[in-house]
C-alpha cells in the first residue's frame, strides 16, 4: 500500500456493513500513520450518520477523508421516503461544508436490480446529491444487478465483503489526490441541529460498548415518565439511540397534542421517527407495551403476539432539529421527479479503482468448477434456485410480504418447528410415529436445504422461533437428550406449561 502523504486520518461513517472491518482496518492503516475515526453503528441509516456528524463535527473537520455508508440501510428499512430524502440532503450538505473529500460507498443489497419505487427514489436521491455536491461514489459490483454470493463460501451471509472493502478503502486512500472536493453547501445548516445528551435527564447513566466505542444511556422503567427539559421547547425530535436487545420494545412520545409509539426491533439501533415531532413544555417519554395504537410507521412490525416484555427502555442521545422549515428546505428537488434513473457523473464514479464483487464472484466460481467440481454442484443448484426466485420477485407487489414468506419458510424447515408441528397434529396413537417420521425426513433433506437468508426479515424470523411449534419442538429435543435422567417424564410437565402459556386446550 502506497499511502498519499497528506492522509493523517480518515472517518468511517455508516452502518454494520463497516462494523466488521474497523479493527482490521485500524491495524492496517496505523502502520502507515493513519488514524481511523470510527463512527459506525448497526441497524441505522443516514439518520445515524447525521447524528454522528453533529456530535463529532470538531473531530471530523480535522480528518483528511470521509467514507460514508448508509445507502444499503436507507433502502432496506421501511421509512417515510420524503423524510429520508430530507435527512440525506441535510447530511450531504453538512458533509460538503467541511470541504473534505467524501467517498459514498454504494454497497450491494439483495434488492439491487429489483428496487421498489420508494427504493428507486432514495437511490436517485443519493445520485442527485452526489452530482450536486461533487461527492465521490463507488459501486461494489455491477450497477443495477442483484448481488448473491454462494452461502457455502461465506462465514457471514450478510457481511461477506469485509476483506474487499478493506482493500478498496486502501486503494481509494492511495488515490486520494484524484478525489473531488465537495461544493454547493450552506454553512449554516449544521447549526440547525443539536444533540440532546442523556446528561440532560436526572437519571443514572449506563455504558454500552460497541466496536471500541462507548455510548451512554439511561433506563426508562415501566410506569415512569421522563419529561424533556424545557430549554429544548419548540425544537423537534428527529431520531434517537436505542440500546435494547433480545425483545421488541416501544418508546412512547407524548407532547400533549400527539401521541406516538415507536416500535424498536430486538437490536441496538439509532432510529428516526417518520417525521419531526415538536417538543412542548410537557413532552414526555415513556416505556410502553402498546404495539397497536398510535404507531409510528417507520419499520412497522407484526409483534402483537409478543407475551414477554423487557419492562424498561434503554434510551441514548436524541438528535433534535431547531427549525422544521429550514430542515425541509434543504431538499431542493421534488422527489416525484426522482422516479426515473439518474446517472452519476463520470468524473465522480471511482468504481473502476476498487475490487469488483461480480468479477471476484466469477473468479471463485471458476476456481471451484476446475479444482473441486463436486463441490460446485450444490453451488450451481443454489445459483439456479436464486435466479428463479429473482424472477418470482417481479410478480410480487409487496416485497416485504414476500420476505416474510421466506422467513417463515426457513423457520418451518427447522427440526424444532417440524417436531412441534408433528406433536400438534398427532394423537396418543400416532405421536411417536409422526415424530420419528419428521426426524428421518429432516435428516434426509438436510444436505439439500437451500438457505435463503438474503430474503429474511429478522423480526418475522423471531416471531416464528417463538411460536408454539418451535417451543414444543425444543422441549421434545431437550427431553430426548436427557432421557436417561427422566427427560420424558419431565416432558409432560413442560408441554403442559407451554400449552397453558399459549392458551391451548388439551389435546
């Protein structure tokens, strides 16, 4: 690696696509005297990047190069499209005001080449703003083409291009002097935002560690009401940190005029609202278990059947907007005009410098085909299957429903679900035979199962895993594993307990 002499530090802004490369990239660049400013967080899009820019602007201004990754999350999460575009527009404007080269990483997603209208608008928003502000852009793979790497080759079916990204970033650093400097910005836009730190609340602070970073948060307990301090009156809530895990949860906003329940999936994330919410003299934040009323439409989840609850909400810093009108006016294009494809200016497209995913994928296939032809057979079968699924996608109007279908289909193929389903469909005479039959059927088909994780919606999968079928199957497996300790005797009590929990009548 031949590093440009001017480079002393770079900034990583983005989501979990870059999370896996942070430590390795830091180790690699530190030997060349380059500092990596890590501003990565998972399950978050441009709203998180905007937050990090506001909170860490002094540190970012000292950097020489910024790598920005939010595209893959912005088009995959279900949001208010106009609000997303406004957020991206504000983010790109502020990034441009630093007069530091910015590289926008367009990482592939399973939706590439088959974008919905909303996803196409967001994609074109990125390209429009890149052209307007002179933001350097790279595509990891051929444009408008679905990206599938064979699952058997991957240690992680989601974040499979770690090494490719690291090498590509190093190549771009080597070509630092060729990159464009952003332009066309309003230097006052950055002053329209403020971070509401958890220090503003009189609560005990806790620490959460993530990729070498520490985040402070407070815990809102059940039946506790947290009032936003009055010095933030007339500002607007844009987004916030959530540090919950394992179970879905709800954060309730109430400003006296509007009530809003924001659903949080079982993961740490920085989440935006569907629109700005004005802060009044008595704006209250509460933990809630209401999954059906006054729901904010961002990332709607079907979690009405959730019986277990956290009993608290772990809240981190919030991003506030001072002037609602000023926030919306940064977007200088009607999103209705973004439905048709926008071409990135050639002098801003640096994809030719980096490693192309499609080329590497072809190399891997050729190597396996020649050196290990037997192993190539299941790969070819999987490739054919995925191509057929891509064709099927064209006939579905609701892509999210199709994703949920595949999530349910995969969980139904688990042994736990099969055994639980067999139990529910059996009587005392056929139970043993049906359980044994499902087990043998599972074993014989296990080698030919095709993983379809590219389509999976995490929340739908968790719902299926918590279903009565999976729970029953698990207790049956547990009982069998300790049969010599009276496992089958204990099974009767476990099944009875589950039936009571799920309100099932006795069979």
